[in-house]
C-alpha cells in the first residue's frame, strides 16, 4: 500500500466513506451509549453529557460493525457491543487524562480539568463497570472474554509504562509490546467481537487485521507528536518528549546517534520541565538521525500486514471499508 498525506478535511471525508455501509447502525450506537451509562445521579448526568461530546469519531465501533457485516448486515446485538467498545475506549481516555493531569482533549476540557481529579478517576471506573454490566446482561461469554482480555491488556500496558524507570533503555521490542497492549488490543477486540456477531468463519483473519491496524494506528499517532504543527507556533508539539515518553521515532534515532546528540536527549529527559527550545532541538535530532523515516516504514509494514489479513474475506462494501481504514489511520500530516 502506498501511503500519501491528506488534509484534515480529506481525512474527514475518507472516514465518512468508510462508515457509509454502517452509518445507520452508528447512529444507534450513540443512543446505546446514552442508555448504558445513564443513572439518576446529577453528577453522573453532568459528566455524562460532557463525555458524550468527547466521544470522537466512533472509529472502533465502526470496525466492529464492519467486521460483523462482512457477509450481511450487522445483527442487532452488534450495535450494543459497538457501544461497549466505545465505552471502554472512553474510560481509558478519562483515566489517561487523570494520570497525565491533562487539561484538554480534542480541544475540550477533560473531566479531570472541568470537574476534579477524583471525579475523573471514579468516572473512568464507572464507565468500565457499566460496560461490564452490559456484557453480563448480554451473556455472550466469548465476546465477554475478548473484551475483558483487551481491557486487562490495556491496564497492564499502562502499568508497564509507569514502571519503566530508565526511559532511554526502552527498546523497540518493549515499545511494540506496549502499543500492542495499550492500543492494538482494543482494535483487535472490536474486530473479533464483530466477527463473533456476524462472520465467525472469518474470526481469525479479522482479529489479525484489527491487531495489525492498531499497531499501525499507534505508530502513526506517535509520529504526529514529531510532525504535527501547533497552530500558534508552527512547531511540533513534542508533548511525548515533554512527558518523557519514548516512542518509536526516538528509539530508532537513538540507535544512530553520536555521543553529542545522545547527551542532548539525556539532558532533556533529566529535566523535570523541558524547555520548548530543548524539545525542538531533540525533534530535529530525531529527524536528522532517521527516526521519523524508520517509524514511517514500520507503520507501512503494519499496514501491509493488515491488508494481507483482509485477503481471506469476501469482496463487498464492508471489506472495502476495512481496506480503506488502513490508509485512513496512517495518512496523517507527516
């Protein structure tokens, strides 16, 4: 697959095309989200309204619905499972914002900033438990096993990341283990449960597709931190570097750095509050030493592996949309 760069408006249009075969069911997913999380508690209702405005593009539910409609239209229960997947995703975002003390997400105040750190932690727990309660109500043990496995993997991934005391010793293998747990596991669960709902004979292929797509998605996301321009400064945000997070571009570049360049990276990681100038310098060092190019190649490789997994599926609108989703996750502003 040849990857190109698209503008934000072109990406939005591409997503609309991807979601076209399941657009009606996606509207029902939003309604299911409201139903599952509703509670007669004023604070819950207030936070719930805020979260529903942050629910994003419903990309993971889209993957589930497309996977469930490979041969026919999605069965009704797929809509509920899609809402559960999105609910778990929302819960991880709420918890991530609490852990990172983030003030903004998708241009909106986080629960952590708008309410409190305590509310953010408890609401993340509440969302997880509502999703679990709905799974128990449905009673599909195999789907429950897939979704709870992904939830466990995401939690373990967070713990591994928090426990990495020597950040610059983080290897590419460590990185792939981390993103497989934190990101790819939920993509994989979405496609797996979708297959269970409507295309069980293609379960293995769809699960493989979801895992590879999730890996490509996270590598592309990590690249954005080095390449996406901030609106005011015109420079990459460097937020991962500011938070001392080591991702694939830096891992690859470290292998090629001389002592002087590595010393500047080490100085940044030794600083509790890195200056913007130091971050910009390290971004430049990573680019000069091939870190961005290497990460792009790895995203391309994961994309090809996701595409290969789809070869087993019958042709149709759902398969075509899944194929288009590969390009969508990696064609960012590189």
